[in-house]
C-alpha cells in the first residue's frame, strides 16, 4: 500500500476506512500476497519443512486469491522450499483462476488424468510435508500412497501465526465488514427493525436482507434467540414469536469483498429486551457488560489467549454467574468466521500485533434467558481497538 496504516486506531473511523478501501488497487492485493508467500518460505526454512500442499480452505485464497470449490476433483497449491509455487486445478475450473505468473504457475489437469501423480512429482523426495488442515482425507491418502516415506503434518503449525497477524489490506477489509454490520446493529438498537410480534426466523431473514443491502456480499449466519431460546448460544431461529419481556440475543455476520478478491468476515452480537425487563436480567447483563469491557480493555499483543479468556471468566465468576459462561471468550476472524487465534483457556500463545479476534462472553440460564455481547477487536503493540462501535448498553426496544 502507498500509505501504511499509521495506527490501528484509524480502523475505528468508518469514513477513513471507506476512503482507504476505495483506494485499494489490484497491485495492493498482489503485493500483499507476495509478502505472504515470502513469509511462508521463511517458515518452511525455519521449521525445516520441505514442502507445503494446500487444498480446500482459506489458506489457498490467502496466498493466491483463488477460492476453490469443494469438489471431489483435486485442487492443490504445492509450495516446495526455495521454489516457485505451482497451483494445480481441474481444467474445467481453470477459467475461474486469475493467473499471476510472478506468484505461482498455473497447471490445469485434464479430466481422466491423475493429478496425484503430479503432486507426487512436485513433492519429490521431500522428507517433511505440511498439508491443509481442511484437505479431504481421501486426497491425503492418495498423496501418502505415492510418497509414503515423507513425514506429514498439519499446515496450521506453519500458517496459523502468519495468517493470525493481519496485514494492512486485511485489516481494512475486516474494518469495513464490521462497520457495515454495525449499521444493522444500530437499526436494531434504535428500534427501526421490529422484533416484537414476529417469529425469530422472520427477524433473521430481515437481518440477512439488511446486511446484504448495506454492502455485505453474503451473510454467514443470523442467530435470533428470544426468551428461553436466548440461553442457547447457537440457537437456530425458529417459529417462536418474540414477545413482551423477552431478552433477545442477536448474533450476525457475513462477508465483505472488494471486486473479485476473497472476502473478509464480520461478527457481532447484541442483546436487547422487549418492552419490559424480566426479573434478574439486570444483574446478569451488568455482570456481562463489566466482563466484556474488562476483556476489551486488557486485550493487547502481549496477552495470551488463555489470559484474556481468564479476564472475562474471572469477572463473570466474581459476579456469581461462572457456571453459566459455557464457551470460550472469543475466536480469530479473517477469511474464515472462526480461525486462529482463539481466546480460550488452552491458547498459551501471545495474540501478537494485528491479530483480529472476537471478545464475546455470554451468560446463559437454562430455561430462562441469556445474553451475549460481542465485538471484533484488533491488537496494536500495547492496546486493542474494537472494530464494532454500536452501543453495548442494555437496550429496551
């Protein structure tokens, strides 16, 4: 990019983000992918891994800009240490690939030929091969049959850290996705999207339509959990009619993309109450609000995912609701809805600079009600900024 981001704080400025995203060029995306491939080559050297084979999943578009369809026909990017990458695709899929000879060579394979023989030739005598975590088992078995003496490992051991530290292009697209999603959250909080008297699934469809109308390419999910359903974190919106006194958890997000480039995800949750606050909900929501704010305040490049999870969890436990916080505090976000780094008790690694992740503690009382507050945040050196800016205060609509 001509002008690198001077600070992550700029990402909270919706107008500035729109301006910078509009100025992104094809060259910016190419340079970003070239830098990522250089990082992969360094990782291969540092880990003494001979070869990387990427198939389905987000690793492939992250490096090439090409999103493979989940077909039984093999698509594979082979990156051998010290050599130029080769992208194998079924011949019928080749027109969907934007070729870039400076980044990778494109090698379509014809129907009836065996692409696994080609992969085996590209792997050669490699002693260690890292493969996509999302590669189908059938594909991995075919490769292993042809190169049985190689040691195989998960590509995430190489790539999670690289993909976890977002470059400026990725940060701008994530911010734009978050700001678009906030527009719908603000409509809900202002009462402009009617909830009372409507079925959950109807409200979810309304949210989906509004997200697309505001500029998302597609919607990944729109959770609407009302009344006792708000105590189910991943509730599937159904036919329950939202009524007076219901807390309603609304968790939604989708994908923003620029032109033909791969899209980046958004994810936010807000909880509202219909007309009248039920008994006990104020205390629950206050505890949740305090915990979520504490986690956002403590987030930084130096803190581990486990330590940040503990910040939110300890606050909820101190308020007496610990047993009702039944999931991790957050997850990474980027090309995928859920990716590294995870804000969870098992993650002992520091988040690092320019990590993008959700902070979304929740409290759920089975059979009664629940609540969740979620923002996507990005770390700088010493602090984090929330990409979501809609109000987190308890709203009565």
